[in-house]
C-alpha cells in the first residue's frame, strides 16, 4: 500500500529525480516502515533513477554552442568529484584532469585543437591526461620501484583517463550542461604538453568543452544495436550484413549532402579520403608515438 503510494508520488510529478527522492525522504523520515514496504520503496526509487538515467543516455547529443552563462565553481567541483569516483585499474587513479578557464590559455590551446570554436567559446575546457607521474613519485617515496614506463602502463592510464572523462560527461549532462569531446588532443599532444606544462609520465588523452547549451541540435544517427552486439562469440559480417547495417546512415539527407559537397561517390569515401585520411593518420600516429617515447612510456627493457 505504502509502496503503491510511493510509486504515485515518484512517477506522478515532473520534478527531477533527486528532488523527488529528497521530498519522499522528508515525508517519511518520522514514519516507521515495515520491511517489505521499505524494500519496495527502495526498489521504486532505484528504478525511477534508472529510468531517468536511461532517458538521459538515450536522448543525449553533443553540444558545440554554449551560452555566456557561467558554470559555477561549486557545480564544476561536484562534477569533478563524481568523475573521481570512476572505477580505475587497481584503484590507482592514474589520470589527471587539467581545468582551463583562463581566456588567454584557451586561446593558446585553440590552434592545437585546429581552431575548433568550442575551445574559446566554452566557459570550461578540461584536458584528461594519462598520468603515472604522481603514482611513480608515491612509489619512489616509499621504497617501491615503479615499472610503469611501458606501453601497457600507458594504455592503463589512458583507459583510466577516458573512463573518468565519460563519467564527467554523464554527470554534466545530467545537470543540463552540454559537452563536446575533442579528438584533436592526441593529434597535437606534443604541443598541448607544452601549454599545459605536463611533466614526464603524463600524456593528454582527450579534451572536453563544457558549458550551458545554446543550441538544440538533432540527434545524430547510430548503427542499429545488432550491428555492434555479438551474442557469446563474435559473428563476422557478410557483405549483406554490412549493407544492411549501414543503409540507414547512407540514406540520410546529411550523408548525401556530405558526399555531394566532397565530390565523392560514397559516404565511406568521405571518411577515407576527407575526414580521416591515411596520410594524416600515419603522420599523427608517428607524432603520438614520439610523445609516448618522450613522456617515458616506451621502455621495453626488463
Ligand atoms: C573521442 C572523441 C573525439 C571527438 N572529437 C571531436 C572533435 O574533435 N570535434 C567535434 O566537433 N566533435 C568531436 N567528437 C564528437 C563526435 O563527433 C560525436 O560524439 C559524434 O558525432 C556523435 O554525436 P553525438 O555525441 O551528438 O551523439 C568526438 C567524440 C569522441 C568520443
């Protein structure tokens, strides 16, 4: 009975979940609950939370235009705190987050992100870095010899950094903020290292621009889930699977526009010949490998 009433209370208004839960907690703080009702009460609250989160995840989109409204320090701190709760390898937390709010530094970073306007227009720019520097120092201070100067350790730290970044994004979007990842970070890592003064053992992995949305773009397409999900073992794609999975993407008006504007005959060519070309990939790949060498992640000696 009480559970059903809670359900009404939880689902029947339009307040965001945390507000609803706080309200319910207040309403019942002085009433003793029998165990069964308490369990269903908790279940409903959790379920309601999950629905809200699923909705958020299903409806999200990248935001590249931001209003001039300030992102408050306290809010940013809360989001960063949430990001720092992310699971990491061995709980080592081998990542760092550089917060850039300073206009001059944003202008320094801008060309390193190929002048993407979000860098100077967003109130906050965050650079997530793979970071073994801090952990190595802790080891050395404690008579422990770190063995983290190799490619595997770089991957470990890069994974930690990306997971923290994604947690940050979900937390930010749940507050109504807009984010955009910048993949240019790994292209120009050597120069970003100079601007952000990153020591040995630290490599920038991704950048996020953050602000209050000043646009409401349409949601980009996705491949159908069955294109990316394999049951039990990988089931390789036949030509007809590939055609089927990519047909919706290829049929979109914006895809046709891309093909026409770039004088190509297929959408795939827009990727291979324009957006992510082999010569660019090889060039930036060599630069990144040098960064890993210079930052102390390519030692293969025992
Ligand atoms: C690792 C990564 C790098 C990205 N780099 C850029 C970028 O440099 N510039 C940009 O405008 N968007 C960038 N994006 C955003 C993607 O273009 C965007 O996520 C994708 O088009 C799907 O759109 P949606 O996020 O709105 O669903 C990046 C996204 C990821 C995950």
